[in-house]
C-alpha cells in the first residue's frame, strides 16, 4: 500500500464512503479512505438501527455509483401529515396522494443495507485504498499538500476531505468554528412490525412534544422517528415493550393493526450545527462535519450525498481544465453547498420552532396561537395542487441548481 494519494478522506460513515466512490469515478485519481473502525468489516454499520429516506435524485446518484439496493428499497407512495393532540383523531391534515411514479418518489432504506452495498462497492474499487483502523494523530496543511499520520502510517495527499461527523476533529484542527443551537430534544429511533400493510404510506404527526414520523420499510414494517423533549424520550426508552407499544398506538392510531418492536430502541440528541466555512487550505468538509439539521424533513443524508455529488462535479471541472484539485476550485464547492444547506437548515429550524414552541410567553398562550397558524397552513397547502407539487419536487431533490451526477 502506497503513502501518496491525490485525495485522503477521513471518516468511513455513509457519506465518507459515498464520497470515496464518487471521487473514484474521476479517471486517474488515487483515493485513501481512513477511519478508526475497520470500514470493510461486516460489523461496520451493523448497529445502526436508523433508516434513510432517499430522494429521487439521491437514488439516481447511488445508482450511478453502481450500488445494488433494489431489494431493500421501499417507495413512499403516499404521505399524510397531521396536527393534533395525543389520542385525538386529527382534523387538520396535509395529504399527498400516490400520483407520482416509483422513479420519482423518495424511497426508504435501512442504513445497515446501505452499508453492505457500499462495502461491496468499495471492495471492487481499485482506485480506493482503505487505511486503518487507525486514528489521525497529526495533520499538516501546506500550499503544496496535506500530510497526515494515521495510526503508524504517514500519508500525503493533494486534498483532504473531512467526513468524520458532527464532532469533526479535522474541522476543529483547521480552526473552522460552527454556529447552531440545541433543541433540548432527542429522537427515539426504532423499527416496528405491524399486522396490517402500510401501503407505502409515510405518516408524520405533529404532536405537542414534537413530530413523530412512521415511515414505510420493506414488508409489514415501519421506521419510527419520535422527537420529543429529552425527559420524555428517556422515559420512552425505559418503559417495557408492551407499555411502549401501547403509548405508540395512542399516538399514531390503529391503522397499522397490532404493533411490535422489530429493533432495539435508540436515541440521538437533536441540534442545529452549521460550519462557518466548508473549506480551508486543501480541506473540504462533507456530511455532518459540515452541517447537522433537524430530522423532521428527513433530508440529512440527502444533503451529505449532494455534498459528495457537488464535489465530484467541481473536481471533474478542475481535472478537465488542468487546475489544482486542492486549490481555488474549492471555493465553488463552498458557495454551491452553502446556498443549498442554508436554505434547508433555515426551513427545518423554523418548522422545529413552530412545532416545538413553548406553551406560554410572558404568561400568554403562545404555542396555541402558533398551532392555529400551522393548522391553517396545512389546510391551505392541502387545497393547493400547485404548492403540493412544489413540495413533492423539493422532496425529490429536483428543484434548483444541482450537480450533473444527480440529474435525470
């Protein structure tokens, strides 16, 4: 295994692996992918109980990377968004009917299956070397290259890509700070089995404590993403399975029949975090190292995939024009990604505030007033085919300027 590469990627999660495969589509580039874990191990990603909603554009991207996913994809053919109290039959609804073809709708996939497909693709990619397991102990950025010590190995590269998560050590070493806020909430994530079919329906209920999403998986199973105050989620993790299922049925209704747990309950803290810059000297941030947003829109992984696709396009242009892949071309990546991420982060942060607003402000029923506003909004959107179409195209990732790798 050599010590000199064109690109060094630190972080072997989903976005890091996809970024490596995207860069490998560029002829002539050599890539090293480093992580503290064994990226090619069968155990990598095996404990990730989450699932992801892949937009139509993200699915096109992964297909062009030659990932084999079809057996594990569940189309979201229908969507119902409701607002109301726990145990109430919601009167206010936003409904998207099953009008789009399967090629245009988002599809759910369990992350563990995505890890397997990525691992198989990495093993077949001759341009990619896996470094590690090993931790980064030293990095030096110069105008001519990047020098890194990973475990006991010294690596040099023209470009360093940080895909090492929201607590990115690479970002911190580069002196890039972040802005954001804590939501004071956690998300409980698990999958459930049910006696009745879901028919591809994605349900999102906005409840007093926060949104609860029930998203279709293959078979008679669904992914649950329940966001609420930290204390409420800790309580939901602690109760018995029978009590948890009873509480869940109260919150989502009985349209799925009898419920049972299909995976362990896990929880994650919710916060907004945006890097103040997405680049530094010969450095690019991708995925959670660059941005973390509220999960209520289900767009976190799609944003990371757009990072990888955008970087592919920018590096491709640099190679075609004979420019340094670690030089000034990175500014185009930063500008392109900032506009996309900022727009989505602002929207999800605003929604999280509206749906998680305090009950009173200066003694007045603040959240009740916002509740009327959001319910009127749901009703207005539900009555407008044009607005609903716009929302669906946004969810598909087919609005605005986006990389060639994502286009139809």
